[in-house]
C-alpha cells in the first residue's frame, strides 16, 4: 500500500529549515567549519567571532597581523572557502575582516 503523503527525510528537513528559520544558522555553521578547517589552529586561536548573513562572512580577529595577512590574500581565501563549501548550498561573495 502506497501512501500519498510520504516524504523523504531530506524533504522533511528542508521544510523544517525553512519553516523555523534554521537555514541561515546552518549556513553560518557550515561557513564556520570551513573557516576553521581551512586555516586550522591559527584561526581557532585568533578568531573572536564569525557571522554569515546574505553571502557575507564577517570575521572578527584579535590579531592585526593576521588580519592584514588575510586581507592581502582575500581573493584566494574567498576562492578556497567556496571550494571547501562546494558540497553545500552556501556561497560566500564577500569577506569582512574586523
């Protein structure tokens, strides 16, 4: 017997993400994991906060030297982060370093 109202787990999760506003938070978590995965322990030690909103990643750092170094390589960093996020629906168009 086939039920007409059956949904896959992926479909149910998609509906829940949209209904309860979890989508942006999940995007932020994916961006945070990509940031820490790409930069490793240096990022963990010097990153104070990470926010992702509307394809903009805002990173607050406690090291002006690291901030300047990342700013000089911002295009490479943006490309590498988007490559890291390739399997997700998250795309970063701009990075703001504070």
